[in-house]
């Protein structure tokens, strides 16, 4: 009987992928299994298969390393996401290709590390009889069923650091400083970094904004003698009567590429208030570099728990931080719906209690 498993990483990269790979490889080796990594996303499972052994030689130094040593893909044959909330069914040919690849590699289980798109693929594989478990990854923290995805804390930490830096220059020049952060259609990164970085205004997709409301906040601060204002804008934020601001579409998948709202807000604030405004787009800095301490711990727990799921034969499940412990849920319960910021959530209510303006 096979004692070999494989890990596949899909979608955009994020801090902590390598830490999960390390944890899965270590925990499975401890059980006497062999662990291999699939290169370049799911396509590495199609013939000719493309894999590397994940033995102790390759695991050294992986915990703090950004990116993924396996490479990843958010386009190509296995791109399951075609737009906001929509997913594409894999062809029978691809499903058979994965089955054959797993047989050729003598695998008895697959660990799929990814966000909504990659886990939608994992669910389809599971429904096709392929033994797979999932690990939730995304800086956006928008996956249902888990309080936190790994990578989120690292992205928030990067955005908070940027706010700290922008704060001092905004204050020196009496400017309005706008920081645009990622997060797709959810405002988690903006909300957490905005509160942690002392923002005065936080604009998130869940709460459409008006320039009148932002202008009033700036005026209120001026009256208090505060001549600068810090604004965090999620890339998916939009005006009350406006649509999402995009900077094109992702090639092949056709998914909208969000971005550009920060510059629009900055220009409009300058026009309306006469105050100098500047924009900073944090972009992919949020996805690069070392995971935070929290993410390293979370990744280690997620990886070890994924191996426990395999050992228990609980396929079709995804590791989830259900609180207070890490547990698991069905992959099908995590995909296809966004976990967005709840208007009555603790952090949002706290932010309002502290006087932060959401532009509503
Ligand atoms: O889902 C993660 C994410 O970083 C989003 O926050 C962002 O909108 C998108 O991916 C960017 O994708 P790409 O790396 O393809 O530009």
C-alpha cells in the first residue's frame, strides 16, 4: 500500500506557503510517509509529472522563507475562477489526467494549499474520487469557515508598517495620505491595518463611501488642529453609487484586476478640500517576504492538522481556524462564497467607537 503523499500550491503566492509545506512534510515523515511537492501548481500532476522530494535536505530554512519553493499558478488549465464568485468546471480529461498522475506517482493523498480558486479545484477532484485535503491560504482572509487564513497577518503587518511610515511624512507636510491595500472584494486587510496603524478613515468594499463624509472627517480634524489625515483604501472600495475600480482583467482567467481607487480618492479629496494629498499603492509588497510569527505558528498548525486529516481518512475537508482550536470543515462549505467584514463585527465597532470614519 502506498505511503506517499504530495503537496500542491495554487493561486497567488503569500507569506507562509513554505512554512505549511515544511509542516506537512515534517509531520508526514514522522508518520513514516514520504512527501513530495508538485511543481507549478496542479499542472505538475499531469503527465509528464513534475515533482520534487520534500526530504530533510530541502526543508532547512523554509519556515521564514517567502513565496513557495513549489511555484504556483493562477492561470492556465486549472484556473477555476473566472470572475467574482464564479468558478469553472474542470473537464473530464483534466480530472482523469490528475488521477493518472497520482497513480503514476503512487500517491495515496494530496494536500491542496490555496484560496477559493484552488480549493474549488480540490473539491472537484474530491468529487471525482481523488483523496484530497485543503489548507486555506490567502492574504485577503476572505475564505468562509475559517477565522483566519494564513498570509493575512503578514499582509496586515506589512500594511501597518507602511501606515506608520506614511504617518510621519503626512504629519510633517500637513497632507492627506492615502494608502491603497489589497484584499479583493473584502476589507479585512484595510480594516485590521487601519486600526493597527491609527488611520482616520478606512474605506472598505462592504461600506460604500461618499466624499462628503470623508471631507467632513478631514474638516473635523482641522478644527482640532490636526492638519494631516491618514486614509486606508481597500482596492475593492467604491463610492456609494459607483462600481469597482479596475486596472484591466487578468489574462486568460478573465477575472477583474482591482486597483486604482487610491489615486481617485486622493485626487478627489485634493480637489474638494484644497489640501495636498498623496497616494501610495502597497501592491505586491503585501504578498512578499517572511511570514509573521503568528503566521508561522498558524502555518505549522495548519500543516500538521492536514496530515492528521489524511491519517484519519477525512478527505474532502479543509483545515480551518474555527476558534478556539484549529479544526476542519468540508471544503464545499468554504468555497464559492466570500467571507466579508461584518458591519457588527468587534473590530469594526471598535473602529467606529474610536472615531474612525468609514465614509458612510
Ligand atoms: O488574492 C490575493 C491578491 O493579492 C489580491 O489581494 C489581489 O487583488 C490579487 O491577488 C492580485 O493578483 P495578481 O498577483 O494576479 O496581480
